[in-house]
C-alpha cells in the first residue's frame, strides 16, 4: 500500500505537470529501476587512509569515508537518488542512533591525498540517521539530483559527542550505499 508521503508526492507532481523527475520515496527499486553501487570507498583518518569496498566505518571527528560512484550509466534517465539500504535484520554496529552528514565533494581522492589534503566538500547533500530493523528493511534516502552530479561524496558523523561511530559491511546487491536511477 502506498504511503501518504509517496501518494502526496505523486499527486503533487501530477498537478504540477512533472514527469518522474524524482524517484518516488515509496517506490521499491525493481523491474523499472536500476541500481549503481560504489566503485571506490576510501577511509581517511589523521593517521592515514585505506581503501575498501566492504568496510564502512566512520567515527566522530577522526574517521570519514569518501565514496565514488563511477559506474552510473551515461544513459541513466530521470534523477539519481542516493540512499542507504539494509534488509530486515541487517546489523549496523555502534551505540545509539547513527546520524551522518553526506557532502558532495569537488573530486575523488587520489593516491597523494592525506587527512588535510583530501577532497573538499562543495555542498551538504543531506543528513540522515542510519538504523536497521530486526523485522523489516530500512531504506534511508539521503537526497536526489542529476545523475551527472552524483559521483563523489564524503560521509562523516554528525558530531554531538554522544555517538562515537558507526560501521557496517557494504555488500553490493545486499546492503549499504547505493544510487537508484532510471525509474
């Protein structure tokens, strides 16, 4: 059954004459939607950096993740939607709620980057609370935009000093960050 939000957005778009400019938040990726996954994930700390497409770990003030989506097809249509997806029962580790900021960055990290020279954020793209649920899936929508602009992101904890960090296993086709497009 469609949620009130997705029904409201659909009716509003129809009244305004929009034609699927944004994927509907309640629409499940499936037959008509395509999904792209990160092609690079680089973790930066003041002590160094590491690359991993599976380990997603950030912490308050001293560990951030740069994520690159380098395989969004050039013929992707409509808007691209950045989201976190976790199936029912999937574990996100760390105490309490996990509020994170997501920024678009000027470029992808390169081999010479350090904590101080890493790509700079150009705009805040969204702030979300990561959570997983024991009995149902979690789709946490960050934001959407033109597919050409959805390449480079920085993810870090919102620093309230209460929740020191969060980590999970990024699994292509199963859980983690993804971009939904061409719906």
